[in-house]
């Protein structure tokens, strides 16, 4: 009985802290991500108060294991991942420029986590560490999408006193939420999780006056 009291005291001391630092992936460095809904937000944008409120919202305890809650469910986004190229024409003659753009095969599915929730795996093959991966899969649409290698060759005409930029744009879906881990009905750690899936991706050419 004494050992049990010691164990319970230790678990109480180790009760979770809300940590907002996110272990994220490439999409968090995109130039722009805009939700269709004004209410939705990225895991990285959760405030400390929001974290605490979402964690408190997980009421039901568990003997051992994770309990998760979905905060943003299948929220649609538009994004600009990067500016591929800029060409300025400060002169008075038209400039013609041959362009080759390539895409390589890659997994269009990314994960992020914070606090007590961790990621495992390397490169494109990643998942949430431990049993929480299955719990998240059971609660959201969890699909891996790949694209094939493609090369685009074309000519760009840049008129005098204009510039052309090529952006990589697209659409995607974001799911995120929080989770609590229980050990003997005691909450020992907690954190946040997020999935980002690219549904479409394309190049956009924009021509503007200097």
C-alpha cells in the first residue's frame, strides 16, 4: 500500500504541463495558409489559454492510454508554399525566358505535434508515436497521397517595366486537436496534434507592373 501511495504522489508531481512548442513539418514554413473558416486555426497558433481549455474539455478518464479530442475537423485551406521564381524587366524591350519546373514524387501528408505527443519515423514516413497514432486515425480522415514526377517546360514573356513571379499554390485539409495520456486513471502527460494533407497543388504565374 505504501508503494502505491508513493507511485500516486510521483504521478501527481509529473502531472502534465501545457507546452505550445510545436514539432512541425514543412507546411509550417509555407508563405501563406488561409482557412476557409474564420474560426479554424493551426496547432502552432493555439494560445496557452486555448491549450488549457481544450485539455480541460477532455473529461472522461482512462485506466491506461490516450484520450484525444478533435478541435478542427477536416478544415479546408488554401496555401502558397513558395515563390519559385521572379523575373524583373526594368528595360523597354520584351524579355523572353525559357522555364523548366519539376516536381518530384513525395508524400503529400504531414504531421505536427506538441507537448507530450511526439512524432516517430524519418523523411516522408512519419506517424504519431505510440498508441495515439491509432486513436487519431480512428477519429479523422487519415489518408496518404503521393504525386508522380512531372516536368513543365514553357516560355515566359516579360513585357517592359513588368515583373513575373511563379508561385506554388494549392488546397489542403487540416485536422488538429489535443490529447491526454492516463496511467492508472491519472493524467501524466498531454499535448497537441495536427495533420495536413495536400489535395491539389499547382503553379501560378503572376505578371505585374513594376
